């Protein structure tokens, strides 16, 4: 499908959504969640910053370790059918800049999780009702907005993670940003990640050293579109 046809489709969809704005349905918690491709395309057609970008295609040498596509996670079973990571366009741009900075030190980023469909957040909360570690469906997650990443740093030569306070998704106090009963090199590694992320528009989540939210996350809609749907839309655009 050529670019002109695609743009025309986006325009038609945008006009449809605008004309039917009063029919937007809220979920049981009074939240508006984008759960269909047509609405997402209309929103992204109006503001390209709201595109969900395939991180693996956008950032060189990025490594993915999408635990939620495996049973190696706190749920104990896969919640994604495929190991992919997406973020909104400005988030991807910031991560790409960080990657280039780290590459100067033969380091790089590893992504554990990024955009997370809202329905997955609902499933997580049924398992762990602790909002220090799992977002409540009543508010939704910044992951659901495509504006949060779970992330660490690796040595590009070996592919191994540099040492951090805990493994990913550790629900103990050691995962907190303020926990300092740790070896000096571990604290330094944690602070390196925190510094480079915050310098590029992210804010660390207090109880999880790996979780960072992008500035302006509140301006992005909650989403419940699957990775498979997003991949299908990428193919259409080509």
C-alpha cells in the first residue's frame, strides 16, 4: 500500500473517530482505553508522536529479554505470545540516544518490557495486588501508555548484564532506588543507569531500579492492542 493511500485511510479514520467522539465507551473503572486498531491509527495519524515503534528495529544493537513472553516471570507463564518491545516514538528516540552514548563505553541497553497491553496489567493485578510493584487497573500503567520501560545495561562484548542490586522483577526492598546496603560497584552501576536515563527525559520508579517512566506520559492514551496487531499494522504501512 503506497503512502498516499495510507494517509487517506488515516484521514478517514480520524474523521470517523472525531465525529463519533461522544460514543467513546469507558471501561468499568471509568477509563478510556484504546482497544482497536482503527482508533489507534486515527490518533497516531493526528500526532505521529503517538506511534508505537518496534524498538528492535529502531535502535542498533539493542538486546531484548522479554520475560513476559516466557514462563520466567512472577506470573509463571507467558502473557505475551511473541517477544517484542514497543514504545511511543519520542521514547524510542530517547532510548536510541542513550544507546549511542553507552556504545562509546562498549555498553548497551537490554529491554525486559516496554509497552504492555492494558489487559495484561489487569491479569498482573489479579496475581499481585501490591501497587508498589504492580499497577492497579483502576488507573492503568505507564507501560499501557507506551511510556515506560523496564531496562538494564549490558557489556556489548560479552552480552552479559552489568551487576545490579537484584534480578528483574524482584519484589524486595533491595530493588528500591534508596537501598544502599550493597557493594560499591553495584551502587555505581545502578546510578549509571539512573543518571543516563534521567538525563534523557526519564524518571526512575522508586521501588524498582529497572523501571523508568518517560516525561509527559500522562499525555498518551492507555492502550490494549496486542503485539500481533501492531506488527500487522507495520506490514500495512509498508
